[in-house]
C-alpha cells in the first residue's frame, strides 16, 4: 500500500515542477531571443573590425614600402653627392722637391 501513496505524491511534485517552469519558459525564450540578437550584432561588429584590421595592415605595409623607397632614394642622393665632393677634396700635388743647397 505504501507504493500506491508515494506514486501520486511524486506525480503531483513532477506536475508542480513543470507548471512552475512553464511560467519561466516564456522568460527564458525572451532572454534567448535577446541573446541571439546580441550574438548577431557582435558577429557583425567582429566582421567589421576584422575588415578594419586588414585595411590598417595594408596601409601600414604601404607606408613601410614608401619609407623604404624614400630611404633608398636619399641614400643614392647622398652617395652621388659624396662622389661629386670627392674630387674637390683630393689633395693638391705636392710641390716638386727643391734641390738642397751645397
């Protein structure tokens, strides 16, 4: 007889729990939809940021290449100026030795 009295109590508890959760289900669905919307927004922002990072990297690479080109141009100009200045720096011929007096 004891089994017969326990079973209805357990069934009543199970139905009570389901009824209590039934009210929470709408709140959970609403929260779930909000979270899905947030995930979508964050995914879009993430994609936008990845695009910005890629653009920034490309711009940085271009600036780096421009800087390297400018450096090479300046080095070539310096070398050219040094070559032009070299003949002017060449020492004059030493005067001929004067014979010593006897």
